[in-house]
């Protein structure tokens, strides 16, 4: 009997009873069940187990290394490009956008052209847009002020933002009179705004001379509805008195017809004007809240405010109506 047969049919090491076929008939002891796996079984188990650590092949190591290098290069490229886009944002133009602009949307506009600030010139055919006039060598100067006013002290409620000019010079009393009038006009509509409304006022010094100065104020009001309108002011620089619009033109049907014709030439078709009769246009000109006048280096600007949706103006050159 070899060792295997002795273990299968010998005496039980636990209770001493006779074992048959490797199992104790008394206590049920079985050496094969109690003994752990063999070394070969352990190796086989380790090789086939999902928890065993497999060695990475050389090819896999190369692929992983290349992926890491590519990711690092991409991150470096993005980071190095950020300063360029930030510093050159005014000059940068996307090649894709250029492709669309030059070929698909080819409307003749050069995207590289920079906006040129309008400087009114007496030789201009008409006044092109609101702009501050240049006045060098005068006995007074212009200082700009900006104010934000909230309804509540905790910066809530309605908001009014105004920028407006103030004049300082030798004729202090006259200039103070002008300054007080301009500031009052800047905040004229403060009490008309609702609880959560908004008013913004943009001012322009449209004309400067030793004899006269002129200011235009454009109002943006956003409350229950949205309104845009303009008011113009002309002052005697020597006395500080405001010069009324009637000193420049007298509204009548002839002026209304001239205004309509001039606006079509200067501004194109204005549908609200087109639907008005001359009598209705004259009524607008006789309303001080609708009709405005201000001076520019180009000429005298006459305008009317529409029903809250903007304004339209035309340029009256010196002696133009008298020539007609």
C-alpha cells in the first residue's frame, strides 16, 4: 500500500476510527477538503484570477507614453495661445470668420477698418451724428461729470445715470447759470421713472465759441415702455441766458414742408414723417417737448422727437431758408 492508499484507508488522525476511501466513517474527516491548495493550484489560480496583476507588454507601454505626450502637448499649445488672444483681441480675426466675410457675406465691408470718430466740419454737407465740438483757445473750458442716482440707499429701485458737462472760466457768473440749467435738465425726468425703471442721459457739447455754446442731451428711458428722445439747448456764453428756438426758426407750414424734403435727402425715408401731413408735422414743431434746436460747426440742427421711439433732425446751413 503506498502512501496515498494509507491515507485513504488508514486510521483517522482526528478520532482514530477506520477511514475508507479517504473519509472517516465516524467523524467524517477528509484530508483533501481540509488541506489547502497545492503550489501548482495557487499558480493556476493566480494566473486566471481577475485580481492578479498582469505585466504590461512593451507595445502597450509605448502607446500609453505617446498618449501622455500628446495630451501634454495639447495643454501646452492651449496655454501658450491664451496670452496672444488676450493681448491681440483688437487685431485678431478668425480665418473662418474671414472666409465667411470675404466670400459668403461679401458686402464690400472691410472688417479691418477701424471706426473713425466724427469731427464736424463747417464744409460738411450736413451734420452726420452727435459729436462733441472742439473749442481751443477759449476763455472757458469743459469738465465732464457723471452721476448715478438710485431710489433707495441700498442701491436698489430705479436708477438714473447722467453724464453732463460743466463750464469753467473767466465769466464765472454766466457759466454757473449755464451749469445749473444743464444739470437741472439732465435730471428733469427723475421723478417720472417707476420703481424699477431706468434712465440714462448722454450729453454732447455740440458747439463752442466765445459768443455761444450749445448742448444736446439724449435720453433713454426704460420703464413700462422704452423711449428715446433728444433735447437741444443754446446759450449766450457772455450772459448765461438760454436762447429759445424761436430765435432761429419760426414754425409754419413752409418750414414743415422744407423739413420733410430735407429729411428725405439727408436721412432717407422716415415712415412716421411720411404718414404725417404738413399740419401734423407743424403741430410737432410747435410742441417744445418734441421740437429741438442746437448749434453745430456745420449749421443749425432742427429736429423732432417721434412718439417715444427716437428722433430725426436736419441741418440748416446759414441762410438756407432765406435762399428758398
